[in-house]
C-alpha cells in the first residue's frame, strides 16, 4: 500500500476506534455506571470521558 493510502487508512481506523469508545462511554453511563468506572472500561482518562458525556448531553458545543 502506498504511504498516502496507508496514512488515510490508519487515520480512519483511529477515528473509528475513538467513536466506538465514545459510544460505549455513553451507553455505560445510560446503564448507570460511574464515570470513573467508565474511564477504566474504555481505557481513557476521566477528563476525556466527562467531556464526551457532557457533549452527548448537549452541555457543550
């Protein structure tokens, strides 16, 4: 695969993984899981999880 195509593929994969983590975090919150536990479950720091959840709740643009 050429370098440009490989870079595009890798960036797309990274974005997809990030979106999956965000979606999982929101689902776990809706199930009643604590934010600290969500951060552990999705292997992301607590501040990022809080930002995702605020965004999902419409509290942040």
